[in-house]
DNA sequence: GGCCACTTTGGAAGCGCTTTCGTCAAAAAT
DNA sequence: ATTTTTGACGAAAGCGCTTCCAAAGTGGCC
C-alpha cells in the first residue's frame, strides 16, 4: 500500500529536465545553471524525493560511506567527536558507519570483513590504542585510513596535544601555594585497547612543573580509572599524604568532579584548600565551576573527516599531521569562590 | 592496477551456467540441482568471488541489513550479545549495522534519518531504556522492530527475566548464616537512557527473601554505578552496618569483583565471612571463583534476530515474547574455599 | 555576420545484481 | 504410448542511479 518512493525520473519529469541534470544537481556538479538547479530542487521538495543510496553506490562504484572505528569508552567525548565528523560528511553527502570495537578480536574481524571492501570508501580510526593495532605494512584493502585522536607517522593524523595540556596545567597550578598533585587516567579497557592520553597528560604536567621549579614527588600521582569514584579516592589518598591546600591536576573532568564531591564531604573549601583542574572541557564543567583544559574535539573530528575526504578524492601526498591544542579555562575551582 | 572484482558473469561463464543460476545459488534458492550448485560454488571459490552487496540491494529492493540500536554501557554484555545476533545473520547472509546511541538526541536523529528508510530491513532495539523511548504509535518507517533485552507488549521481545535472577539469588543466599545485603546497579547514562535491570534484580531478591522469611532492611541495599569501585565502597558501607558474615547479592559481576577485592584488603575470608554472588556470568568469573547468575545472552540475541527475520519475511501475527532465564552458578565465593 | 569555444543539457549505456518468463527435458499421470 | 505436470535453467528485463557523449545553446571576437 505504501506508495513507492519517487525516483529520479519523476523529478526530472516534474522539473522538465533530463535525468542527467537531476543527477548533476544531486552531486553538486558545477555545470548546472542556477535557475535550472532551483527548478530541480523545487521538484525534489514537492515530491519528497531523496535518492536511493544503494542505486548511487552501484552506479557510482563507490560507497559514499566512511567508517569510524572506535573503542567504547567516554561517551561524551565521542558524542562531540561525532558531531564534528558528521557535520563535514553531511555536507559531502556521505554517510557514517560506526564500528565500535569492543575487543581486539572485533577489530581483527572488522578489518577482514567484506564490509570494508564495499561499504566504505575510507576509514577513520580513533584512539591511540586502536591505531597501534593497525597492521604494520599496509591496510588490507586499499582504502585510505586517517587517524583521529591518535598519531602515527604512517597515516594522516588529527590529534590532540595532551602533553601541552599537561604543561598548561602545570603553569596554572604552579602559581598557587600548597603541594601539587595529579590524578592519572588509566583507561578501563583491555590491555590492547588502552589509551596513552593519561600518561601523556601527566608527562606534560611533570615537564611544566620542572620548568617552574616546583617539587612533584612520584607518590603525588594517583592512578585511577575513568570514574567519579576515582576522584574521590584520590583526594582521600592525597589527604593522607599532606595538609591543605591541595592543587590537583585531574586527568579528566569526571575525575575532577569526584574531587569536588569529596572535598565537600570532607569540608574542604574549593578554590582555597582544594584547587582542582579537569581535562576535556565538557559542557557541564561550566555549571560546576570547574576549571578545565578545553579540547577542540569537534574541530579535530571535522579536520580528520576533511583529511579523509581529500584522500578519497585521490590526494597522494605524504602523511599529514594536524595538531590540536587544549586551552585553559579558569573557573572558581582554581581561583577561589 | 587492482584488478576488478569478479562479477556474477564471470562465475556463470566459468561454471558453464547462466547468471540466473548463479544468483539462485547465492540466495539458496531451492530449485538448483546439487551438482550444478557444486559447480557454481567451485567457480566462486576459484575466482574469489563475493557478491557486491550494493548491487544486490538495488536489484532486490531490500537492504539485506538489520540495524541494532544500543546504548553504550557494558562492553562485555554487548560483545556477547553481538555474537549471538551475528551468528544468525551470517547464516542468513545478512549484515549488521550498529547504532550506538550515545544520547537521546542521537536516537531521535537516527529514527528520522534516511538510513532507516534504505539501509535496514528491520531494527533491533536493545535495553529497556531505549525501548521506552520508542514512539508510542508506530515506527516512523514500516520496518519491523524487535526488542532485545527489553520487553514491551507492543513489539516482539526477547528479554531476560532479571526478577527471577533476583529470586534465585535470594534462595541461594538465604541458606547461609549472617545478614543479607545487596548492591543495586544504577546505570551511569543519561536519565532517559537508564536501564531498569538493577531495579528488577533487587525486586526479585526482595521477593525471594520475603518468601524465605529472612529480614532485609532497606538500608541493606547499596546503590552503585557499574564500576569496580562501587563494589569496594559497598562492602565498606556494609561493614559499618553489621558484623560478618556478609551475604551479598551484587547486581553485576564487576560489582561483585569489587567486593572480592575489598574483602581481601580488609582481611575478610571469602566464602565464610563474606559471601558474594554476581550477576551476568562473564567468562572471567570462573577463574575468580565468583558465584554468579549466568545469563544466556547469546541465545537471547540469536532469538531476537530470528524473531526479526521472521517479521522481515512477512510474518504478521501479534507480538511474541521470549523469556530467558538466568541460572545459578555456584563457585567458591559462596561456598567456602 | 560568421566562426569558435565554452557552457548547459538530454539521453543512452551500464553498474552487478534479482526476478520473471518461457523453454526444454524428464517424471508423473492417464 | 500420449498427455500433463513438474523441475531446472538460460535469457532478458529491470532496480535507480552515475557518467559519458553528442547536441544544442550562448556569448565573444574578428
């Protein structure tokens, strides 16, 4: 009963043009007169037309689809990353297929799957952990690969300078009296999928403190999973080590939030006795008054998508690297109430 | 340079048959003589042929793809669920597209997307949280929907009887001396995406204890996120409430593991002073000696896939419900070392 | 005014399959 | 032995698009 979806022919008929012209409008081909394009677009709107992607694919010999391989970890992070990627792809009339890698086995299976051969014109691989699992030689199929939130000299990469973030954290916190502490993020996933961001951030922090000539003993680092509880346990641990004030660099916003909660429970005044700085720049940090290192995640995603599209279009140059910088956002949690 | 992939024509030529016959072999059509089928299969193997899915789709007018909408939570759970689903789909020569819903917004967007209209012949929606977000009237497109790990009278459902699991836990733990405790799982995600499994399990537990005439005050329930730390904090909390032995029903294996770790730190003997029962039946519970309520997750996934395939094939009956039961697996954590 | 070089357009060919239709031979029924 | 039914299969007709090619239109320039 459901009436068939309109095809390119109906649109062509209604707009009084040939099917070739309709197709050209669909693909943003330059040689269509503006007024013709208008007519065609109007006809498409009238009919509620949208192209059948499968037909496009078989005719065009391409999939018009890009896939994203991602570990399943921080949802908020990926939410934002996807925003950026999709913004670009939509413009390009491309679709996105997600491949959440829940285990190394799945990555293997994905790489070998027929999906790759047909479904995808290019592949985005996110996270250093997954990137390091990529085969050394060359990718199984000839599809271009771009790394996002990861770096390798062998592939185009769009990555975050976590080390710089650590240094900025150090510069900021070093100005306050009291001892310095850090919570290092340890990824929860499988060994093989583990990320290196936690380590990088701490290394940068250490580097910055050295430059500022501030003491930072090894035991002042608390290793924690990505969880609220981790932040609470960290503050408890720090309190056994030293007296206030505490200046804490948390490897992630969620950890910093845990610190805030625990500080309240312990009756410590945030911004004076406990200063804490997060990492990520999630929207909710604003309302919580949490200082943080904001990451331009969407921009990073968008740039990765652009790099991939240029490869799909045939770009052949050597691997390109795009570095993104976190920026310090100061809020009450590190400047008093 | 990459030589073109072989097509159905080459296979037909090599096997000395018509292209129609090759297609029939591909689709398990009954009217092909076994020896002919052999010849065709041999030819496909020789050429390394695999059909172009896009061409199938445009010619067949179907997508040969099913999509799974899932919240991103417990990785291990979904890992196993996917095993079951894919086992069935592979047999059916179907593919699976994943739609991890990272936020309610994304669900909305997905339901409205063109993807649904073309990419998918049917939809699996997992988790009660997502299921309850489905539109009340009817699904946007006419595609069949099957719920997995969720129940609704309006859709075919394959679901786990979590309440039964709770009752089994109660029966088992009630036989031991000492007080009874429970850790209730609270999902971490957005309010809207939250699951009800934690609540169901505890309700069943409560029910079972009532039947066994065992006391179970409200404060004996510790509410926790899905994390190792949650289990540790829970045991600390219970220790403030009562003396050993503790008989603990943890709403998830990971929480139970946290209890085990904390018990060791506190010097409590597992199996005598602390008895703990998990939920899920993950592979690693065996090596940890953890008693658990094993869920037939793969079977549930497979059954959901079957329900969906039958709908895709045109089955029109009223919604069907398939209930799956967790089974008690007793290990040292609840029977002494 | 006439010629050339673009620009714009219509339509046919083809992408690799599924499916329908008709044929032919073998099996079953008369 | 003849007719009818059935089963196996080849060939052709699409599926809805992209793209190529040739034709028509447009303007600039001498």
